[in-house]
């Protein structure tokens, strides 16, 4: 109800703006309006009239009075048609019941004869064409004699007026729908006017149907770039409202405070190797769970809109997929970047180079698991089932990744090779121990042979060259990390691309309009 509370002038200006947007942006606007002026009333392309809980009319505003007239309700001259039909709808009674029954009968006839609905859109135009044809043609000695020039002129006027009412903006366009008036000559219509007047109906109608509808059959309403930018803006706004919330901020503040307190300034000593392992394991798992669940939940919220817009032919699947994939990435990277920045420097596990490289690995992991979560959300249509599938998938990655038990059954060992957590954790540990200084040997006892030969004085010495002997290779030797950092990152990227392709497949084939 956009005109509620506005005077007639502002209401008309508002409807003009709305109509311009509809025309230029190729959109649809559905407006509920109660007291339009006659000028505003005829601005609408279609009219829906409701009365007594029933559909009383659906069609062009220019035809509603003719329909009421056929139902026994004639509107007097110089009367606002909107006021008239609303008054009759509010009054009800037998007269308006005839209107409802008449339209219901019309609808049933259309359903019974689908072919008649094909030409129903231009029914009023064809009645007017027959009318002008009867005035321009007369029967002489059993033969129909037509004034070809006057008949052509009258029919051109009828078709042009009809086209203007269909699409006013196209009336002045060089290649708009109204060019159909001049296109009839190519269909061989005018030479047939010297025959019976009713023969022109099929030829004219075929020409109009072809020129109006054929243009839209083989082209999209907007370009790929327009679709991409429009969907990108919408997706970015939607995901921002979903992820960048106050509740999410409170959650992150609590979690980063707890993590920073637990792993605050971890000493680089043998006794704290497991603390370093634990810090990176938590970071890798937490920022695999969170982006995946956020992505898994985001698409089901807009699935109905996606299916409806796709059924209406508003966009290509490729433009939607690329817009969705690229516009949401900055939002999904914001929280892990801030979280890791605070927790890393509070933990003291490394320097600037270690921070930058491990942050890059973490962000690549976030993009990868976001693709996985989106695939689950797109392919599993039920919301609760998608959450369960996401939980089982991530827990399987953790349990079968070799983090808790190295003796995994042979028929399950393959699972660790498709787990993003495995590659993220391995890459971050490798970066930390290779870029950082050697670790100090354990004072009480040491698991490394290089430290077992040291006496207590050397172990307690402040000279790092005497007791900082545990290199990164030694520390990582117990973790079974076979791949270098760059291979781990490439595998993460490949996994992300594979799931992106699966998302595209699911969008195209698993979310088709019914």
C-alpha cells in the first residue's frame, strides 16, 4: 500500500516513479490500492478485484467496465471506474454475485479450453478489430467489399492503442513491441483484406503473438553483469545481516577471551609442545565448524525465493552461483581474521612471519569449508537434516583425521585425505615450528635424544645455545606430517573448488522449480 497517507498529487507522483522503475529495471510490482484516481487506475497493467473472499476480476483495467457491463452492472459516464467497482464489491448483493459467478465461469472455460487462453490476452483488441472491420467492409452481390485504406488505418489505430496499454514505455521505442503494426505487411495480411473480414483474425493474431513473445524466448531480461552485480549486492546484504550481528560479536568476544586466557604467552619449551599443538588444533577445528555451519544455514533461508525467481527466468544459474560464491567470501573471512589476530598475539606462539602465513592458511580453510557448508545447504533441502549432515561430516573429519587415534581401520583411512582440518592443522604446525626458534629442552625429562645428554646445569643455563636444541623437524616428527606447507594449501584450494562445482551442480539440477 505505497499510497497510504498521501494526497492525490503525491500518490500519483509516487506511482509514476514506481512505474518507471518497473519499466527500466524490468521488475514486477504488486500494489494494494483502495482509492486510486482514474488516471492512476489506468496506469496499472493488470487489476485484481476481490469481493466477499472471492476473485471477482483479473485482467486489464481498461476491460473491467466492459466485463461489469456484460454482468449487468453498467457504469454511468464521467464516473471513476475504481470507485464504481469498489462500491459494487463492498455492497455485494446479487448483482455483484453475478460478477463473481461470471468470472468464475470464464476461468473454468479457460481451464477447459487452454487454447482459448492463448489469445485471451488480446481478446478485447480482436473484438475491436472485428468491429472496425464490419464498419469498413460491406457485402455487395454476395461478395465482401472492403475499403482497404480505411480498414488498414483503423486496425493500425486499434493495435497501437492496445500496445500502448500493454507497455507504454515501448510505444516510443524504435524496436519495441509496437513495431508490430508495421510488421504485419511482412506477414501478408493487408492483401487479404479483399476477402472475408474474419480471415484477418488469425494472421493478425499470429503476427502480434510472434513479435511480442518471440523476443523474450531466446534472451534473458538483463545482462550477465547486471544479474551478477544485483545478486551480489543482495547476497552481501543478506549474509551480513545473518553473520555480522551483535550476538555473533558477543560470541566471538567470549571465545577469544577464553582462548587467550588458556593459551596466554605459551613458553617455547618442550613441556609446552602439546599446548602449541592444542592451540592450533582448536583454531583449525573451530574455524572449520563455524564457517561451514553459517554457510549451511544461509541458503535454506532463501531457497524459496531462489526457486521462484528461477522459475520466472530472472537470472542465469551461473550468475547466481558466481555472485553467491564471491560476495559472501569477505563476510566469512572477517571473524576468523579478527579472532586469530587477537588470539595469536596473546598466545605468543610466533612472530610476524608466522602470523601472516598461518593467517593465510586459516583464511583458505575458511573459504574451503564455506564451500562445503554451502554444498550441504543446497543439496539437502530439509533444514534440520542439513544441520545433522554438517555435524556428522565435521565430526568425522576430526575423529578420522588421526588427531585422537593413529590406529584407524584401513577402510576408513581415506577419510583423512579429504578432511580440510587435516591439511589446515598440518600446514599451521609446520609453519610455526619451521619459522620459530628451537625449543628449550625439558628440565625434568626429555623425549628427545639430543636433550638427554645434557646435565642439569646446562638445562638450567640461560644460554640458549646450550639447551634450545629441539628443532622444528624434531617437534614435528611425532605428528606424522608428510606434506610441505604449499602442498597442503593447494589441496585445500582443490577441495574448495570441487565443492564449488558441486554447489553449481546442486543449484542447477537439485533445486529446479516444480
